[in-house]
C-alpha cells in the first residue's frame, strides 16, 4: 500500500523538525561512518595513500556544484508543489531532477577524467601519492552519475516528508561498504585470517561504488513503485518539461556557485598545504574528514528545516517558516558547541585513530582545535539558512562563499605562506577566519528577510 503524503504545515514545529532531521542525521552519519572507515583502512596502507586519496577527493568534489544547483532547486520545487497538493507538478519535479543530475554528472565525470592526472601531479612529487590518487579516482568518476542520482532519490523522499526511508537506505549502503572495505583492500583481512583481494586503495573505491549503486537501485525502485505516496514514471525520465527544467537550473544556481567557489578554494588551499609536505596533506585530509562529522547534524537540521520551510511557504505560512529557522539555529548551536568541545579535549586521539605518526597527530589536532572556534556561529547561521533553501532564495550562499573564501581566506594564505613564510598552523587559522566571515554574511542576509517573499511552485502544468 502507498504511504499517505506527510503534511508538515501543521502541528508542532519541533516535532516535525526532528521527525525529518533525526533520520536525515542518522542517514548522513552512516555515510560519514563509512567515509571514516575508508580512511581508517586506507591509513593502514600508508600515509602516502591517505595523502593521495585526499588530493583526489579535493578534485572530485569540485563537480559537486552541479549536484548542488539541481539538488537545491529540487528541494524548493518538490516541497512547495507537494504542500500545495499538485501531484502532477511534484512527480514531474522528481523525474526531471533525476534525469538532469544523471546527465550533468556524466558530462562532469568525462571532463574531470581528462584533466585528473596532470592536476594530481601539481599537488605532489611523491609517486606513491600520485598513484594512490589515480587508483582511487578513475573508478569513482565512472560511477559519478549513479552517485548523483542516488542523492536525487533521497532528496525527493525527504521533500515529501519521508526521511526514514533514505536513512534505512544509507544504513544499508554503509554496512555493505564497511564489510567490503577490508576484504577488497588487503591480502588478508586485518585482525583475522580471512583472505582478501589485495586491491589496495582501488579496493576501497570499489567498495564505495558498490554501496552507492545498491543505495540507488533500492531507493529508485521504492520511489517509482508508488509506495512512497508519489508516483513518478519511467517515461517521465526520458522527456523534458522546460518550465520545470528552467527552475531546476536557475533556483539553485547561487547555491551551485557557492559550492563551486568553496570547493575550488579547497583545491587552492590544498596546494598551500602541499607545500608543507606529505605529512601535512595527510593531517589535512584526516582533520577535514573528522570536521565533516560536525556537519552531519547541521546538514540534517538544515535539510529537515528546509522541507518544513518550503511546505510552509507553499501555503503562505511565513510565521511557521520563521519559527522553523530559529529552532533549527538553536539546535545547530548546541550540536556544534558539543563537537567543538570534543575537538579541544580529544584532538590528538581523534587524529591518532587514523594515523599515529606524531607529526601528523600534532598537525591534525591543531587543525581541529583552531577550526572548532568557528563551529558555534556556523551552527547557528546554517540553522537559520534553512529559510533560504526552503524558499528558493539561494544567493546568500554564493555571496557568503565568495567573500569568505576568495576575498578573505586567499589573501590571508598568500600573506601567511608566501609573505611571512609561517608554519602550516596559519593555514588552519585562515580556515577559522573564513568560517567566521561566512557565518556573519549568512546572518546578515537572514535579517534582511527577502527570503520571506520568495515562491517557486508551479501552479499549472500542461
């Protein structure tokens, strides 16, 4: 039997927020866990392997801006159309989102594959680091369309109020990845006598793409079966609907620009880090993965609150949207303050889980502690920023990223690294200052309140 579509425009905001955010947090936590497990096993190969995967990952996530454009647009479109009970518009938005993400991912994967080897060579002279990045990278690129499409399925389910199914799918994928990792990476599974395949970092990539492919197949079958409460069709995937497509390509464009600027800045920052050697690359990679854990509850809150804001604005309930953003900001502050405390107290131990080299532990712990200073204001403003995503007013993200990363962090890095030739610690300081600036810009846009008047739903479909 089909589920009844969930209406988030009524009842307790806190209850609705947690009904959406907690499953999303858990699902993203499972994904983060298998990312960390990947890193743990790769760390058992060598520090050079960690550095190589770190370099590829920075290049790989540059194309995330394409996923962000369509994904952010789809949140606004699907949630607002759904709250207005426009079934045809909701189904069409879901179909077009999946199709467009698959196509842009295919094009992006081809482009990155052409430039990946020379780009990797820029970041390291170590042949082992280079080969690790290549072994891990090409197969991940080949399956990028599946990865993007899987994201689309999960987003569609959340936008209609079903956050539990994506959580279950991501749990399944995480378990599969965790089980396959040691089997595919090592000749003998560590701590056991079980024979493995000995594929090294290539095996880690294979485990990830198997898990992502399984998540897509399961989620796609469920969504298109009609049991989720909506009924997109396979036929709809092979035809274009320009009124919907135009919105998919434009509503989230500022968010896509923000992600592009952020990830490109990450590549540039990685170049600065690489000047300090392989140990710094490994420390930066480990520290970044751990800091990523902090954003799991934050993104869960943001995505859950964005859906509630979108549905609320779809029925012109601005007061409910405002309250949702404030509650999301409050909980974001609590989560980030807790994580920041953990970074200060357990910095070396957290880094040591993945690499016990003293130099790497020291560098990584300093990264965690310095960046943790900015986590609390980021938690508050990202909670409020759910109002941007739900309304379809996404330009604040682009402005915040441009100012914080390129107008502030890059000049600071030039000054710290080339001007004063300071140690890598000051690269971490540039992260912290940039994050504080980003939080300030987002807050200023929230106060202006232009998001309150934005609507992106489609009233009529031919």
